[in-house]
C-alpha cells in the first residue's frame, strides 16, 4: 500500500486545458515523453533517420509521441531555435529544404540552442512556429533541473532555408517551417 501513498496526485500532472499548448495527456503518455527526453531521443531519432535499426519498443513509443503531438498546438506565433552539432546542415544554402525524418526538438531559447548544440562549428535554425502548428512543449510536462524550454515538432518536419550567416563560428539559418 505504501506504493499508492507515494503515487503522484493527478493535479501534479499537466493534464488540464490550461497548458500553453492545451494538451491533455495521461500518466502513460507523460511517462513515454519523459523516457523519450531522458533516455531514447538519440537512438530513436537516429533510427527514424535511417542511421540504425528501429527496435520495436522504440517504434511503439514513436507512434505514441506522434499521437501526442497531433493533439497539441502552439497557442500563438513563437520564435524557436533548433541547434545542430558539428556541420550536419552547414552545407545548406538559401532556397534549400531540409527534412528531418526524426522528431524535431527545438527550444524557445537561442542560448540553450547555442550552448547545448551549436558549439564547435555547429548551426542554429531560427524560425517562427505559427499559431496552430502541431507540437508539444515538453517543459510543461517534464521537470528537469535545468529547463530546456523544449518544443517537440512531428517527425518529417521540413524547413526551407531563407538566409544563412556565420557569426562567432556558428552557422545561423533563418528558416521557414513548412
């Protein structure tokens, strides 16, 4: 019985309509998103991008995340940043389109994108996510000691490059989410 006494109360989970993304998720969906963010985002996205095999359990989690993202929507236009390590996208030029077959993790903070991903010759996509775009704001659901201000966009998201500029060793792209 002690197990039930320590179980988090429903009010501790963000399942109400007051979330910025007006998303209603149950305990299991929150658990899957927590597992994604903490443990499997790397292997799962590499697999979805065709770089390694997809384990069945990870594919099941990807399907659940797809469903959760389909239920969420951005409440207003927001500027978003997506960081890339090394030179993954540096060869892109204005007019090019980049499609990510994995989930597209982004942040509301340019500093987070720069410090966590773009150091050492990386890149940053800056774009406006329009009101109504399907996405999940993970920081409302998952509490980590250092907030990432993370927004997760669906797999298969495409970005059209509008401009490119190198500043302090980082390639900055102004892109449009298609």
